[in-house]
């Protein structure tokens, strides 16, 4: 039995939503993955009379395609889509059966208008929480446009193929045999990369907002809900909804929720915001802010949005080490997400740079996958919580090196080692390894503001108790500010504060 009782029960409920018959064409061999895939097919046909299975030969074995009866839909899963990809599989079944995908009409129109043949292949790991967004977006495109096809490839099931293509980060997408992109991408971002995006003139023509929120993480979502509830014209412009939490696997300190996952919380945030009359402009990057009669936000595509007040909630991103080799070997052995990319380093030697909570959590997770983990900490002692340190030191395949200043990440076409300096002795050392995971904290996404607003030397926006910045009418919230602690629940509170502060400003001015 491939599916446990709980998953089976959930799946049975979802399968009742299927609208038409679906044909699964299975290409199986004598290997263990093929046997499990055939067992999964048997379970599915037992659960729904609308699912039919036939054996065939596809480009990869083991794999299966999801089709309408009498029509190839272009969606293929190479490997068994369990783990984080199970939702991708369920959605593919529903959408191929005729259930409409939850996508805005203007996005559907963009997908349908694409001309030419687009054959996408996405390499994933089933533990990657970034991969399903890409897989689901490309599957939707395949359902909507007959000239688009997509294959999800589980890297663990096709290790030789992964090695031969030099894939060292997931998700990695190939289009018509050429590398197209890596990392999380929304449907809108994929369309933008293909040259199909929202007309900048259409954005610039929008009526001025009362409150414009820049950023779609917990702070931005909270600010948007609080502003919209006041009945004022509210907009959100963001690169992606959810922000940093989209890269967070387990969340156990969000009060009243014992445990959740980042993407799940992000989806709930977006759903909550959409309950109100909020104009959401996603896949848009802000590049400038000017105070004129109104506050103007310039976007990367040239559009200009105007508003009476603005709430900056642009969050933060992983901090780079800033040594030779880091940029050159990004996604070629240098990684930032142990949950996503860890499985690609199975049986290999890796290093983790950083001895804080995120670094030690990464080292613990990686130790269960890779051959050996070396932790490099700049300071004389690790900064992680003692409970994490105790767990780390109990592991047999982990080495901790303190007072280590990373000097260079070495390699040719991919990472082959790391060089560090012992800060006590000044001696230089080199470790041969295949992967480096950078976990040294965050840097606020505020570079684009220049000198328009006061920031700390770390780049954090200075705010008062109402979330107001030094520029009248501009407020800020979340991890991009000088708040003492960077936590989801604190960001949400600061988003609400900034929205109430902006409303109060509008009333008084």
C-alpha cells in the first residue's frame, strides 16, 4: 500500500470533485519505483471509477501521463509525486478532468495566447516546498494551452539524468532542452520570462490608492486586510505573495496554530486578503519611491503607481557571504535552502556556513541525507539555541569549526571545496566537498529606497510606534524595519499597526 489511511481518506474526498474521466498512461519497468507506481495506480482505480489506467512507453521509465480521454494533455510525472508534490498530482487530476484552475482570467488569457511549442521539464525533490508552485503553474499552462507540455522529474528517481545535466538545485526548469530558470516561480513570473506580462501602461493608468502596500508577506497581508476593512481604496504590489515564509518548511511558533508550513500559511494569507476589495498586483518589483502631490512607486517594468499613503513591507532575503565563488557557483553547489536542495547532495560532503539557529537546523537536517556536514562559524561559539546544539553534537557525521572566516568557495564547473582562515592562528585551510549551504541571516529588501527614507546602517527602515517613517505618508512594517525581533507574528502585528497609522494619517490630512 503506497498511501496511508489518512491520505487515502483525503484523496477520496478530492476525487469526488472530478468532473470527467481521466486516463493515466503508465510507463513502468521492473524497478522498485515502477512497482510502487503500479501499486499507486491500482489504489487510484479502486477509489474512483473516473480514473482509467493503460500501460504504454513514455520518454522516461518509470513515469505516467495524465490525460483527457482521447487527448494527450501534456502533463507527465516522472517518478511518484508524493511528499510535497502530492498536491500537484491531485490538482492535475482535477484540472484534467475538467475542473477549472483557480487562476485570474487575465492570466488564463495570457497562457492561451502563447504561440509555438513549449516543452517544459522541471527537476524536483519531493521534500522541496518551493517546487510545487512551479510544477502546478506549468501543469495549469499545459491544461490551458495544447501547445504546452510539462514533465515533473523526481531527481531521486533519475539520479543519472540529474548528474548529466548538472542540476544541483531544485526546482530547475528546462524549456525545449535549454535551462529556463531555477527557484520558485509563480505562473505570472513564468509568463513574464516568456515575454507575456501585464502592460505597464495599464498599471500606470490605475486610479490613485488611499493605501498602497508594497510587499506581500505576513506584514503586507496584515496591512492590506486592516486597510481594506476601513473601506478605503487598497492595493498590494508584490513580487510574490507570502514573502520569506514561502521558503519556510515548519512553523511552530505562530500562536494558536501548533504547526503549519510556510506555503500553506501564505495561501491562507492570500485567501484572506482576497476576501476584501484589494487590488493585488503580483510579480511586480518596486524600484523607486518619490513624494510629489501623491506618493509614487516606480516599478521595474516602467509603470508608476500613485497613492495617498504607502506601507513598505518588502521583508528581507538571505544574506550572502560575499566571497569569491559564491555567485559563480550559485545553484552549482552553492545553495540557500537545505530542505529544497539537500536531497541532491545525498551521499556527498557539504558545508554549512553559519552557527545560528537556521545554520544548525540546516546542518541537522542535512546530516540525515549527506555523507558529512562541516559547520563553519565565524564567532568563537555557536549562536544557536542550546537544544539545537545538543542535537547537533550528538550526530556522528558532523564537524564544527569555530573562529572560521570563509575566504573562498572553489570549483570548476561546480563546487569542489571551501577555503577558510582560522581567526586564532591565521592559518588557511581547504576542505574538499561538493556543496555549500549559506545560512548567515537576513538583509532587508530596502536598497531601492536610496536616501528617500531614514534607514539604519544595516539598511532597516526606521519607524515610530505607529509604523511611520521619516517621510510623511509613508509607513513600514515587518522585517524591512528596525523592529527588535524578526518573527511572523510580530510582522503581522506591525502590518496592522502601519495600516491603522496610515488610516489615522488620511483622516488628519
